[in-house]
């Protein structure tokens, strides 16, 4: 039988226990007393693997894709598709829109027998639904074997 119980302990803190049906292991979460702090979602966003007082901002979208031939997503988060606009010219479309256009798109990539090229973005290429970038070796547009993008806001 499953159960959830909140009971005071000898120190005055509440104990929240969830027991699985037919289980022989109890899982207990101990909450602080009235003078303590319960972690909230807002607080969690600043706590992941961080030290110091500077805030931590989450990656809102990311993608790794093949940029040669027919573009193809290898792995992604919050990316619905890639549009190939021509040689070295890609648009990454978001599954869920950004809250505004004031995000940072960090591009990277490598080509076959080419040093990593720089993604160049025009401000008009940034929208809440997508971001566009172009890659060059010197002044020549090039397709890349591996294209990467991370979006932070």
C-alpha cells in the first residue's frame, strides 16, 4: 500500500515520506523548520553546479547537425528543423519560440579538411522562431561537416 505522511520530528522539522507499494525501502524528504528555506524553482535555476553569486542562465535550444549535402540533425533540444539556404547558409528553427530576440546564438563547426569557420549572422536573421548563420573560409562560403549551435537567454 502506498502512503504519504507529514509528521513532526523531535527537532521540529516536518518529515515527508513516500512509500512505494509492496516496497521494502522508504524514501524520506526532510523539510526545514519554519525558520529555514524550502528550495523553489526560481532558486534551482541558480544552483546547478554553480558556485559564487553570479546567476546561471540555461541553454534554451541546441543542435548538432550535418551541414553537407542534405542537412540532417544528429541531436538537438528545442530545435524542430534545419533549413539549408545555400552553401554554408543555415537557418535553425525552434520547436518552442524564444521569449524575445534578445538571446545569444553561439555557433561552431568544423569542415572536412578545413579549420573551424566563423558563423556570421545579420541582426535581421534573428527571430523568436529561428536563427540564421553563414560559414566562410576566408571569403568563400562553405558547407561544414559538423555544425553546432547553442542558444542562451
